[in-house]
C-alpha cells in the first residue's frame, strides 16, 4: 500500500513538472545575440496602439514594442540601438501582450540584455 501511494505521488509530480516546463517553454519570443535593426516611432497621436509605443525591429526579423510610458526602458533601448550593440531580447508571447502597430505585429518587451 505504501509503495503504491509513493508511486502515485511520483507520477503526479512528474506530470506536474512536465506541464510547467511545457508552458514556460512557449511563454517567450526569444532573440539571442541579435541587434536592433530599426526603431519605429510615430507622432503622439491618440490612437489605440500606434502613438504610445515604439516598435523594435530586430535583425532576426522579429518585432517587439516598448510603451513610451516606460521611459527608463525606452532610453536604454534607444542607447543600445544607437551604439549598435548586440543584445538578447525576451518578449511576451501571449495574445494579451501582442498588438499590431502600424502594420507590425509586435510583442511587448520583457527583458533586454546588452552584450
């Protein structure tokens, strides 16, 4: 009886961990060792998406965006773009953080690592 109980717990633990790893593997759009190819910004017009975000078009053709309200992050990204630094970028992959901005489908920037 005790061995049967331990086996059930082990199987449940295994599948719980498997589900956690599977969900975290698809949670990000990752661009490693790339450069910011373009920064696209529109004038401050009051539209739903365009006037409040900056699109980063990366050298690997993925696109992320930075809300202009996040001034420190925007400044960091702008300085990395101007210095032509190599970066690793993680952007959200979920639908809630993915928008179409001026024809670019972009994911919200989560983390940027300068190299």
